[in-house]
């Protein structure tokens, strides 16, 4: 084992946020965590926008690379300063992220990801001096990133599968990492399949009219009175609400469906009359918190465009999941364990996900929910044996491409309506 006074840094580069862990190498204890917004957000909330910006001209790709490297370096500097640690005590850095985030951090071309067949430029594991990827403060540390799977299934999926025990499982097992780009893996007697769903930024609390990340001030859960339609909201950390996060949006959709505020096609029910509903203007919306109780002084709402966007996001996830289950010859009752991580993590009420049709019902499955599966996997990659293991096991995965996949398109469109 490494000496107790040496450390590693794990970095999970998400499309929206970057999560950094300071890890004590002797026991993999996470000493400190820091989460910062990905500075590339200014060039688009999703990976397609980032690719488009990067390939427009060479300087743009370098700009995106410099932005994310500076953000990671600043985060590491901040953690070390807070913990009063010398940089020389950090001997390794592990970096994971989806394929686009991975390529931009390591200064790899993303042109091949802009059009079918969406081939990653370099899928091999990376070992490089941390100073060579902009982390000059750790000039004696090695930077490692695990292999990518294929297309948009990147190093974060590899890390998530390691954390979930996917390869060790002897049961019919599903692992899902929900985010702007959602990775779904299914293991059965037929083998191991994996694919990605372009679920968009809505479930990360972005792009909705009053959306925000799952931080203090976010509405994370609610109930709606059946008679008056008045909402009773739950706010992260308490206090006045500033917006609504992804789990709150799913909770809201579930309740709005249950109380017939929205119909199965996703339209607002215009036969209702309540002070919490605005159906008279150009855009219909439901008021989650009025201007008297919101922290912003403005009402917090879910609008008709928000509902449509959330429908598309949940349909993308459900479509991929249904295709992989079919390819694996599995019925939902055959699934014995479900590992769920990503932006929802432990906060998602699984019944809400069932109610809106994002997942089919897994009534016999043991459901395990963790908030940061990719980060946990990145921590585990501090162990050399885990690196060797993941590099070997990733080759056992069968990637299923969903773009131009007729089965996926059919499942996607049939999944847009909400269940009756």
C-alpha cells in the first residue's frame, strides 16, 4: 500500500459540472470534494454544441481545451490550499468524462464525433505527466484516464461500470448513469451491451425556464393538492426556492400527471381552473412557487416547453433501455439489480421515474442509487489492479449504436407520451 501521507486527485469532467476528489491513497478515503461548473457551458449546454464550436476553427478547440484544463488546475490548487497540503504529496491524477469532454481535455480532435459513424479519435487508456495537461502544480504526478468504449460512451462510463460492480455481477444487471449524455449498460446471459442516450441537459436542471443544478435552493420534490392544485414543495437545504432541479422536475411531472394537470400527450389540461395554473397566455405554465415565497422575487414555474423538453429527454433514455433489453432477450421481471447514478443519484424517487415512463417497472430488481458513480470509479482507478481490470473488461462490452437505428427510433417516438 502507498504511504498514508500520499494522495491522488480524481476528476470527473461532466458536460455541466466538474467533480474533483482529493483521495488518500492508503485507504481511498475521499478527504475533500469540490464541484465547479464546466466553463465550456458558455459555448453550449450539450456536447453537440461543444463539438460544433470546436470544429468551426482550430483556435476554438484549443480554447475549449484551455478552459477545462484551467478549471481543473484551479480546482486542484484550491483543494490543496484548503487542506494545507504540498503539491508533492499528490502522486497521481485520474481523469474521466464522456468522449467529448475527454477528447477536449486531452487535446484530441473531435471532428470524427460530428458525423456518423461517430468514431472516437483515441479510445486507448492515457498515461501522461499531469503538467503536460495543464496541471503544472502537480509536475511530479502521473495523469491516467481509462479506455473509452466507443462513440459517445467515454471514460466516465468505464469508471461507472467499475464502481457499480457491473463486471463482477452474476445476475441480470443494469447500470445507468443519467446526465446530459446518459450511458446504459445491460448484462445478461447473452453478454454485456452498452449504449448512450442523448438525454440533453434538462435532467441536470439546465435549459428549463426555472431550472438549476441540484444545489441549495433547488426544489427537489413536491406534492400537489388534488382539489386546489396548490403545490407543497421541498427545497434543498431549506429556505426559499431559487429554481427547480432535475429530481424536482421529475417529481413535478409525476404529480402533474397524477392530478391531471397535464395529459398523457404532455399538453396542459385546459379544462382546469386554479390560481396555480396559467393557461390564458401564449405559453401555459404551472406555478411551483409564487413570487412571494421565491428567493428570486419571480415565480418558479414549469412551462409547456419545459414539459416537451422533458418528454424528449425521458423518451431518449427509455428508447435506449428498451432496445438493450430486447437485444438481451430480457423482460423487466428478469432484471435482478439496477444501479442508478448520475445527476439523480440517491435523490430520484424511482416511482416518479416509473410514473412518467422514463423507466419500465423493475419490480423484482434490487435498486442501488448513488449520486456520483463515475467519480467513485475514478477514485477506484487509483489502484493499479483496477486499471488493469478495466482495460481488460471493457473489451468484453458490445456497443450498440443508436443513431440511425430503426428500433431505437420506433421506441423513442412511442415513449414520448406519458403513460395513461
